[in-house]
């Protein structure tokens, strides 16, 4: 039954290929270090400054591993004029930008780290424009975590041919300014990041000039960042129709955003969850099960056997290896129309003792409350 559902999903992707560029643009929980659990008090504004420095740490906290290589990444990008086959793993350039965002609480300035396919490896490396433009993935960090804590995943996506933008949301990175209720403002900061990156790509002489395809935007986020990504993708409070796919890593439907989930549709979803996670660690499995069961197809649930809250996304281990490969295949399928990658998700997501993946209409509820 699962295989039939995956085959049906593959057919869905193929049918979408002709419409990848046609949708109009819209206007513009991390570790237990903070609250780390669901249900912090709602609020609309932070207690202090509305702008801050970049707030990230050097990206040397995790040992790099070999890039993910999938069959689809050897093909030219659909819609490009390049006749040169794509590299199996792009070098990664990095840069940063400051994004002005208007949130319900007022204007803020959001520092955004950028990672992109480049001609060489390192900060400020020249972008690889010959194989572009590329899809965009906006990654949202968990509460109390630096974006660079997720280097292993961010590097995976950039190596595979995606531009990755990682905003540091207001009152979210470690330090005295941590204030979880500010999460209600973060979907607006996410959408502002999309707008800023697309504008820069469309501007001659911009940092990423010509590097991003505006009709191929995905979001990914972990824990509270997953909550923010889900809200921006499917909640009527703040849905951004430019989002064409969403990767929700141990996230939840969070009532403080208001609005309604899925009432205006949903892009394809990949939901991942450690089955040994908990509310005390960051995200009870029931949270991911609930959001998955409520979502329309196409959707996929990647169950990480024995995993807790952060290790599958911040450390090199078998869970992270599965998340890395399956997420690249999911993004290839739904942003690039490489429908064969859907079937590879089934193979690479079912690893004995490590993970299972399904596209069934529902998954069993682990019980408890979210």
C-alpha cells in the first residue's frame, strides 16, 4: 500500500512539472536551553531591541561529511539554458545580508546567512551561475539554537544545488535576549527573507544575482523553526504562497499563531520526528503525528527510531544521514520535478533499526498532548 501511494505521489510530481513557474508571488523549538517545550505564553513583541548583530558562531562546530549524492543531481536543472551536467556536489560559498522585516510587533532587522553553489569553497566565493538559477531553501533554527548548529544539513542542501538562506530570528539565538513568545513574529521575518533573497537575485550586481528561481522556494525548520515554517507554508495567519515545499523537522501546529492550518491548501510536506523525543526534550512525537495526519497529500512521515530532539539534525549519525538524503530527494522531487526521487525516498527512508518512511493518509498517534 505504501509503495502504491509513493507511485501515485510520483505521478503527482510529474503532473506538476509543467506548472513549476506559474504561481504568482505574494507580498511581502529548539533545545531545552530556552523553554524547549511547547506551550510558552503567547505574546506579540519582544522586551527590548528590535535589531541585533548576526548572532551566529563560526561554522566549525561539526565535522563535515561527504556530500549527499543522488542520481538526480547529475542532470541539468530543469528550466536552465546550461548544457553542462551539474556537479554531483557543488562547492559552497557563504555570505550574509541584513533583511528589513515588518512584523506584527513592528519593524526589525534580521541577519541572514547565505550558502550557495559556488566555483570554490569558502566565504565570499564566486557563485556558480553557469548551472543556475537554483531553488531556494529558507531554513529556520530551533529556539535557543544558532543556525550554524545545523551545519550538517545546511551544507547537504547547498552541496546538492540549493541556495540556502538561514535567518536568525529575533530573540531566538542563545543569549540574554531569548524570549520565546516572539515566535508569533517569525513567519513575517521568514517571508521577508524570501522577498529579500529573490529581490537580490533579480538585481544586476546583487550578491546572488541570477542565482535563484523565484517559483521554486521551499522552507525547512527544526522544532520552533519547524513551527514557523509550517505556519508560513499552511496557516491562514501568515501563509506565503511562494512556498512550494516544506520540510518540518520535529515541529508542530502552534496555536499562538492563530489562523487555521491547511484551510488554504498545503504544499508537499516532509515531516521528520524522533520517536524518543518528548515535550521535555523539545517536541513530543504526537505533535508531528498530528500535523501530518491533518495535512493533505502529498506528504511523507520519516520516523527516526530511537532518536531524540537535536541529534538527527545537528550531529553526524545514521539518523542525520537518512534525513540528509531523504530531504534532498524530496526537494529534488517537488522543486525540480525529478519524480524518480519520490521512489528513492522509500528506499533511502526505510533503514533497518534507523528509520521508516510512509506516505499513508495517517500514522498512528503516539498518544499524549502537544
